[in-house]
C-alpha cells in the first residue's frame, strides 16, 4: 500500500544548505499534507493538498480527488483574521471532520459549517458559529445532530430538519465571563485540552465543563501584525491569582435544564483536564488539584449527579503534565511517575456496575529506566495498550504495544522519532518518521506488518 502520494519532504535533501536557502520562502523540508484524517470506517485517509481534498485508499494506496479545488474554494471563506488562522494552526484545529456514516463531511470554514454529501457532491451550509476558531463542531454519535460552540455556549443543529431557524442554543453562557464547553487559554495551552464537551453514547445528552472567569485577572495581548497594533484583554491567572471556577454539567439535546455534577471532595478552582462517558448513564472525570500533587479519577452517575472516587495518584513533589486517561469496558489506563519513571498502569472496575466499588490497580504494564511519552489506544477487546516511549533512545520515540499480561512488542522500526496516527480499527497507522539528518517522511503501516512510504 504505497503512500508516495503523501510527500512529507520535497526532494531537495541532497542540495547543499545555503544562507539563501535558509531564508527563502517556505520550509526547508517541504510541505507535509494538511489535515491528515481517517474516516470512521477506516476505509478512507484524506488530506488537503493544493486546495483539493485528496482521498487515499488504505488498501491500495491509490489517491483520487474527493473534493475538487472549485468546490473546495466555494466553501472556503478565507476571511478569517490572522489571529484566528494562527490560533487554528497552533492548536491543530480541524478544518473538516468526517460524519459517523463515513458518507458526509463537515467543513469548518471561518465559522461557517458546510455539510458535504459525498454521494452527490453537494454542500449545504448548516450553521454559523460567529468565530473562525474555537468553535469545536462535533457530530452526535448517531450522526443526526451537529453541536458547536457559539457565543461562549453550546448550540445544536439538525441537518435533516432545515426548516429550523438556524442553530438552537442548548447551553447558553449566562454571562460574558462564563464559558460553557469552550476552552480557555490556560486549559488549551497548559493542560493540552482541545475540547470541553462530549456527547453521550446514546446521542441524548452532552456533558460540558463550565468555566467562570469572573475573578481571573485580565492580561493585555498585543497584536503587532496589522499596521495599527491592537490590544486584546485576555483572562490570564498569574501565580497566586484565582483560577476559573469550574463545574461539570449535563444537558439534553433540547436544551433547558442543566444537571450539575456534585464533584466529589475536590473541584472549584482545581483543574479538570479530562472527562468523558463510561457508558450512557455514567461519566468519568479527572481532577488535578492546584498544588499539582494530587490527581483523581471519579465516576459520576449522570441521573443523580452523585460521584465515587475511583482512584487517587499523589506525588510529594510535582505531578507530570501528561493527564491522558483511557476508560473502556472495565479498564482504566493512564501513566504515572510512581516508580520514578513515567509508565503505564492498568486499573479495573466492574463494567456491569461501574460505581459499585473503587477501581483496583491490576498491573503496572511497563517498567524500566526510560519513560512513556504518550498513550495512543486502549483496545479492551484484544487486551492491548498502544503507547510511545523513548526506551530505545532518549532523543527518539518509538511506538509499542503491551498486553494486559505485560508482554510488549515494538511496532515501529528505524532509529529516530516516530509519531503515529492510528486508523479507527487500530490495524493500520500513519508513521511520521524523522531523524536529526532526515526530514519527516510518512509511511502507511500495518500493525505487526510492514510499512510502505
């Protein structure tokens, strides 16, 4: 399965490096494909190239134009400010997402949402978010609704019912300093948070984080790009200043009443870097206290708002800033520095009654004089966890898999730095590979098999 259609580096590596080349327009290593995205069924791998959306068949490696340049430009606004474009690029915000049926695409064009039907090539504008970045559109799991952030609150549109008068607010922000489902600067920059709301598995509810920034001091941000510089005042807590007050809420798709979660023991101005759904009746949430020494995972009953502390991790000095947590079918997987290195730990709970008892540490899955640098996938069915680590070289990164029995296997090869992007099926991945002397290259790989550039 060749992926030569995805040149991450221009063929000029053998050209001597000159001062003129360093300061010439464009990157030295070429321009990689933009917005490389798998479809939910794993049958399409799409990317933007030259103003067109290209579809690569993972089975054959053959590319074809999925959305032409003419159609792409028709739905591309191009009116976003430099600040919005920088914000979207800095935080890798998607310019398009796949629908759950893998037959439709949603393009996010400077705040205008276009639903594109692949069967007939027709795009229909279904929403407008009032912003070109930070709108975070999502399909409901059943694909019947699209949610997004608008005016600091959550709105929803049902594309099948175009008679509705535009988007319907379901969790409006009660004040200009309150964010419902929107991510603020501190969470985005310091906690690597990319979304603060999530659909329930049955598509009937949305859980969201509310952030009240009323007591957070303002900080001036100067934009020097235009001829006449401008200043934007941004809520930014200095050390010792108040953090945003946060709480979790659940709202139905028709809006109205919000059920607020009773956050067990902790909350308020502490951090909630990750949260989601265990099942359609139960939420999970991670809380890190502001002292950065205590980390909790709680389960919460969505109907009553009552919670149970599932596990606690403490550090006498300072917790690491990798807060990713995977929860699925009786398993909780996260990383911790408990033994002096960052390693993978497996905890167990009863999936038939998630809140019946606290989680039990089942096993430390990795150990050694090296660190896990990130978690990729929890595959409960195959009892596997995929992760990246610097085991081979502290300056490099490889992708590994480890079974619940502790048996490990390296799935990338070649010394250097590997950054992988798995398909939804978990059987294939894109490997972005580079070394100190080799520009980034992309390969399509089979898990346990070979790779092809």
